[in-house]
């Protein structure tokens, strides 16, 4: 009996997961795009705009972007269409339908807070001097 499928070498788990995350039509794929955009914000929108903004939320085609000041927000309103085009080019699809700018900072962690939280997390999971996993106090 012949096999209709050709046996291939197994793929690494990371490649399989990345393939799933790159599926653009799924909720997981959409959040992966959001995460990549957040991490590469400066490269996507440029360092000048990134210095005054942070993408904070994405929901059903609307990207919410925190802006440092009302004056900067006014400037960005005129740049919304080119920014949307850059973001969609980065995403490889028509991912953002509308950009909404906000001055509400409460949902945006500062880079210092992120670094501090990461250091705290890594300190909790790092092995001790004997190579043993950390113990809860």
C-alpha cells in the first residue's frame, strides 16, 4: 500500500507555534500582531512619533494609542491615515481600521515598570546557587 502523504521530518515545536501565531484571521494571531507591534513600535512609526506614543489596546480593528500631551495628539490626528497604512503594512493585512488616540495613561506601563517587573519575575524563577529551583518562602 502506498502512502498518499510524504513523510517529512518533524518540525520544531517553536516553528509550529509560530505558524499558528502567524495565522492572521484568528484571535490569537491578532494578539500576536499586537504584541509584535508593541515591541517594534519605534521601527514601525518612527522614533519621533514613538517617543511620544505607545499602543495600548487593540479591539475589533481599532488601535488605541496613548499620547503624552494634548498638543501632540492634535498633531497625530492629522497623521492617523499614514500611521494606519504603516501599521497595516507591518501587519501584512488590513488589521487596523481606525486609530484612536488617548491621554489616559493608567493602562500604559512605563518602560521602567516593565523592566522592574521583569527583573522581579526572573529573580523568582532563577535557580539558586546549587542549581535547584527557587522555593516559595
